[in-house]
């Protein structure tokens, strides 16, 4: 059974600081996704990582994937308040279906 | 291109009743997946439909069922509601037209179900 673990689950940080969210998964997978969720809202797709060594950047967010270590990171550079949200990583389970296994999410609060 | 739509957005039911939720995928998407989100269990995969066939199913009791129509719209049904079924139910669609496509999933706004 595929397990996805995120850490930390809760992060409070100051504007301007850098931080990294980690996502570990238990079995081989060739697809990893990062989503953002604002309170009371749905999931917004941030990044899709498809291969070992993949790195994607959008604004102050950068995601990377190491399939050998079964680890993905979401790095936040010079955080701003608007990035406050819950961030989820999700791993494709395989088997020809499209079900995703999600981590429990990292609740990020960025304070001025 | 219009996004994934879900109806209704909010629903209040009592224990023992049944409920049907609807999802319309992005035009051209043939795969629809359903997820349950609760504070305690997080996001959990319910099932996925492609071309009117259920391709995969998560670890939920048989009270949770679904179907997909020829236009790719999908419905999810929960019978004999329990208090623990209170959750945000999210629908996601993806395009699986090309071999090797990464099948990125796009989520709808969700249906907030409250069981009293």
C-alpha cells in the first residue's frame, strides 16, 4: 500500500524567510503532484513532476523530485503572506488508474 | 475552457438518508475521480471512472457508489448516511487521451456534505 508522508504538518514562518516542505512516499511511482488549497476552497495544481531529477519553479515556489530516494521537496523562497495555504503532495498509485494518494498536507502560515 | 463543476455546493442530510452528488468534467476529459476530504482522514480516493467504467476503487464501504454517463458526467451516491460521512467531496477530471500522458488532475470546487 502506497503511503505518502509530508513534513512538517504545520509551519509558521515570517515573510522573507526560506523554507522547505518534504514529501516522502513508500513505493515506486513515476508521477508526483503538488497542490495548494486555500481555506474552504478546492485544490489548485501547482506542479507535476514526472521524472527523477525534475525541477520546476513558479514564482517563489520550486519543486523537485528524487525518485531514487522517493522524496520530493517544495521550497519557498522569500515567503510572502499570499503564500499562506495548505500544501499537499500526491503520488500516482499506478495500475492504470488515475487515483492519487495524498499526504496529510502542510498548513503554512506566513506572518508579516 | 470551463473548469470542473460540481453540484450542489452544499448539502445537509440526516442519518439514514441517501445523497447523490454530480460532477461535470472539463470538456474533452474522459476520466473522473472522486475524493473525500475530512479533517481527520485527509484526502482519500474513492473511485475513478473512464468511459463509463469504474477503473479503480479506494477503500470505502459499498454504501459509496458512482457512475459515469456517456457525456463523461459523473454522479456519486452515498446510501444510508452516517455522521462520519460529513466531508468535502471533490471531483477531479483528467485527460487520458494520449499514451504516456501524465494525467494531471483538475479539481472542482467540491460539495460540502453535512450529515446531522
